[in-house]
């Protein structure tokens, strides 16, 4: 009976599949230098397209936009590019997210640089944008985007207000 139980445990262990992740204990878990090792007990098929996965943060995707004293946090981001990997010469890319009837949109394309936030349910009631020369910084470093500029209140008095944006893309889609 004891052999049967041991044999059953061995068979079940061999048939089970799973993935475990271990983080090195001597590193700060919030640091980008944290080393993660993934061990797979069963055979898995993994497809990775390196061109659509720039190196960068392993953090979940998000966007934070601050204009004046107001800050908006977006859980997640949709990131797409054409022509070249973001951060490379000739790349055209955009990052956006809709949450709570607000859309944040960041892009760098042949028409120039653009950062905006607007109410998409009741368009025209809330809209801030920085476009062209009003965008003083917009850079991509792997999966991380930083930007700054002077935003115009298009739904209000049009007054210019300084602002900044940070975003992290967990992945990029080639369009």
C-alpha cells in the first residue's frame, strides 16, 4: 500500500504542470534590478516577437498624467507602433487608455508630438492637450515613456498649464 501511494504521488507529480516564479531575496523587490527566474515543470510553447517587445520595465502597464495640481491614474495602457521599435529613429507610436469615461492619449508620429486627456462620453466638456512645440519632452526608453509640456484647457478658458506624463507599457503591438 505504501508503494502504491508513493507511486501515485510520483505519477501525479510527473503529470502535473505548473510554473513557479522565484525572486532573488537579496534584491529590492521594487527595484528594476530584481532578478526573476521562472521554472516550468511541463513542456510549454512560448512565442516571443522581440520586435514588438522593447526591453524595459517589467511593471504592469499604467499611465499617470499630471496637469497643474490635478493627477489622473490609468490602470493599464494600450501601446502600438509602426515603422520601427519605439525609441528608435523613424518609429511612430501611440499609447492610450480609456477609464471612467476619460481617455488619455500620447503619440509621436509624422504629424508631431501630442498628449491629451478628454471626456469621451461627453466630448467637449473636458479636454486638455499639449501639441507640437507645446510638448517639451516625449521620450521612450524600452517600455517606459516620459513626457512634459504646456497643456491648453480646450473645454475651459484655454489657459496654459504645465504638466507631465509617465507611462509603462507591459507590451507593444506592431501595427
